[in-house]
C-alpha cells in the first residue's frame, strides 16, 4: 500500500559554508510520488504527440526562461551546494548548453533509419525511435543542476515527461527549475519535482515510470536497480569514478600541471570526472610535482570569490579525511594540505606523492580536493595502473605524438587528450562509464536514444514465389534448405562471394 506522507513534515536545506537554513521543502512519500508519475503520464501523452518543431519551440522557451534567471539560479546553487559564484554560473551555463543541444539534435537522433533487409530482399526494414513515456530522474548534490539536466533535457527532447528527485542536500534548486519549467511549458506537469531523502528516491525507483536515470554512488545505484527490477523498469546508472591522468615525458608540463590542478580541484574535487590519481613518467615526475604544488599554493579556499568552496556534505569531509589518514599511515608524503588542514566544511587542497594502490586514495573514490601523484617507470606501467580499477568513467592523457595510442589503451567511458574533463563540455559526445561507474549514456545522440524505445518494422514490398513464412512448403523443402545453407554460409559460391566482398570493404 502507498505510504501516506505527513503534510507538516518538511526537509531543511542548509548552506554548507555557514550552516544557515536556505529553505525547506515537503517530504514526499510513495503516494505523492505515484500521483506525480500519474500526472506525468497525462503530460507525456500530450507532449509525445507534438511534432519535434513544436517541442523545440517550448524547450527553447524553457531554456530562455532559465537563462533569464541564471543569476538567481546560480545564487541558489552557491547557497545550497557551497560552490563559489564562478563555478555556480559555469554550472548554469553548461546545463543551458545541454538543453540547447538536446533540442537541436532530437529530431536527427530519432529519425527513422532504413537498414539492409539481408536475404529478405522483398522487405523494407526500418528502425524507428519513440518516446518512452515518463522518465524518473534521481540526481546527486555535487552538480545539482548540470548533472540531472544531462538526463532531463534529453528525456524531454525525446518526447518524455520527467519526474525529478533531487538530493536532499540540494532540493531547492530543483524546485526553482520546476517552477520556471511550469511557466515555460504549455503542457502542464511536464517536469515535476518530488522532494525528500533517500526514501523518496526509492519510491520513484519503485513507481510506474518507464525508465530511471540515476546519478549517484555505486551503492545507491545498486539499490535503485534492485527496486526497479520489480517492475523490470530499465535503468541508466551514472555512478562514481576514480579517473586517472597520465603524463608522458614529452607532455607540455606546465599545461598538464594546470589542467591537473583544475581537473582535481574544481568543485572542491566533488565531481564524478575529477582527476583522482595521476601517473607521471619518471623523468618529468619531480618537475611536474613542483609545478602542481606551486599552482595549488596560489589557490584561495572559501569566500564567494574563492577557487574552492565548502564541501557540500559533512559525510564527504569524513571520507576525504579517512583517505588522507590512510595514505599517510601507509607511507604517502604530504606536500601541501593534508589531513590536519581540514577545518569544518573546508579542506585545503592536498598534494600527495609516494602513493600506491594499497591506499584508499588510489583505489576508492575520494571525491575531494586531493591530488595523489605516482611516479611510473614506463607508459605501459601507467596504463596498467590506470586500468587497475573497478571504475571506468573518465580519464586523461597528456603526451606528445603517442597521445592518441595511449588514450586508446585506457579502459574508460571517456578520455580527454591534452585536456581534462573536456568530453563533458562537448554536448555531442555521449557521457557515461563502465564497471562500477555504471552503464547507459547521457548527452549526444546516444543520450536522446537512451530515452526512447526502439521499434523495428519489416514491411513486405513485394511477394516472392517462395514464402518461407508459411507452412505450405513443397515436399523437397528440406533438401533445398540444406543446399541453401551450404551455398550461403558454408563453402558454396554465394558464401565465398559474400566473404570476398566483406574483405574487400575492410
Ligand atoms: P547518493 O548515491 O548518495 O545519492 C544520489 C541520489 O540518490 C540522491 O538524490 C539520493 O537522495 C538518492 N537516494 C538515496 N538513497 C536512495 C534509494 N534507496 N533509492 C533511490 N534513491 C536514493 O550520491 P550522492 O548524492 O552522494 O552523489 C555523489 C555520487 O554521485 C558520487 O559517487 C559521484 O561520483 C556520483 N556522480 C556521478 C556522476 C556521473 O555522471 N557518473 C555525476 C555526479 C556525481 P538523498 O540525497 O536525498 O539521500
């Protein structure tokens, strides 16, 4: 039975930098979540029936309305999440970019495709893409707008309605976006927000949505998948990462160091595609480390204009502290920052050397402002260590002419060459991971198709004298089939010709 919610119960959202209350939101239970999904289903029927052009017009109105209120939205991101103003505005900008891209690419990504009909030459074979209906989006607190928008924008552009459950640490930003959406879209209940803690997310995972797009930790991802399994609801899981960066001896060292510092420390290291570990060629290791430390020491922690803001969650501060203490106890050298340099929700950026894979800081997701740097004797060793992980989200390579070959050896969903995180800023590139980093893709054409159902149509355009889809076959049919099998797939002339053509095309 659906659990009723106490209407007076509210969830409070606090500013992690000051502990001041930012606002409160209702706590929605299974009954409210189910009701939202039911309303979304009505919206989905109307929205899905519109033309791409009509949907694009409304999505554009939504994007413009969000852009018009970008200062207000960024301020809320700053207050709820703790990130500095510049990072908050950057997040709004990246989210808007995805709304624009999803709007522009939906029609192309969902265009029906003719494919070869093979032996059934009298058929026209077509693949077409259709909206799923209602998509449930469960988002994290680290990029409370950009990350869920990577699913929301593409799900909407593909013709679905969305029910969004934000993290309990950052619910107000989602409520604000839903208010803006409600005014911008003519179809009501197209983008709804349900709020509460983990139980509300669990209720959404159990509800009658047609797909769940989840972003968060691997542990919660598993729970979401188990809950969704009851209804066989498909899931898209964007989970954590332990992204490696490799620096070869012919890399542009100052550029690599600058990118490393940004990639590891932006959003105070609370990014799923943060640089979490660095492998540097022996001959340039010391110079690279010196440059990284020099740059890190210039960064300002705290304040509205700081480079690094407050950590959003006290639980994450405890994880970072634990990783640092574990590393130090196992022999890591602290060059700046360190476990003693943590004050409340602020962590001084930390550079570690002499690290190895026995340490949590090299094997588990730290999700904080930490740069562990490991010296490697060869690029083969760098690749082996980079791939020695249960995760597989992002990665980066800094090298000269061998960069592309090095990148191809990394077992990850995404790789940046001579840059960090750039794959996330290119909206046409699909985003997602393998292993404990999850599966499925957001962004790009794949991100649109992720929120569609695929339909295959075989249309007979002409009847042939021999109809294989009939019980009315001549007596010698088995004999003929035996001949055909040999001819088409064995040593027959037709099989040889097909194989020859395939080789020619390679
Ligand atoms: P969590 O896994 O703790 O939470 C993610 C979301 O799931 C939150 O909205 C949370 O709600 C909700 N939730 C909690 N319990 C349940 C449940 N039983 N059923 C359904 N939903 C539930 O992750 P964090 O918020 O801590 O986010 C950080 C993690 O997200 C990191 O591991 C990071 O790497 C990953 N991440 C991955 C990205 C990617 O694209 N691959 C991008 C950004 C982050 P509540 O907060 O209210 O408990």
